[in-house]
């Protein structure tokens, strides 16, 4: 799976979770950039990504993420390992 495909899918997830048709997943974006990105929506993003990409994440992996770019790399690594 290519990076642009991951970001396109993440954009769809963010638009759905935050109910914002204008939001776009970018590598530098973090929870601090989106006022509605609280712990509940964080879990919604993770679960939606697991379903969308057919992967599972460990809590330790999720805790280490600093931004969307880190999340996209984690997804890429998981897809390549599968």
C-alpha cells in the first residue's frame, strides 16, 4: 500500500470521526491541531483504522505516536509485515 493511499484513507476516517468534510490528514497533524480530538475520538480513529486497513495495534504502539505521520508509518509497517 502506498503512502498516498494511506493518507487518503486516513482523511476519510478523520472526516467521518470529526464530521468535517474539509479536514485532511497530513503528516504533521496531531491532536493539538483538532479541537474535537479528545481521548474518545482518538479511540474511534484507531478502531476505524484497524478496520479499514485490516490490522491490529498494540497499546504500546499507539502511546508512542506523536502525529499522523507516525500513525501512517505504523500502518505502512503493519501492512508490509502482513
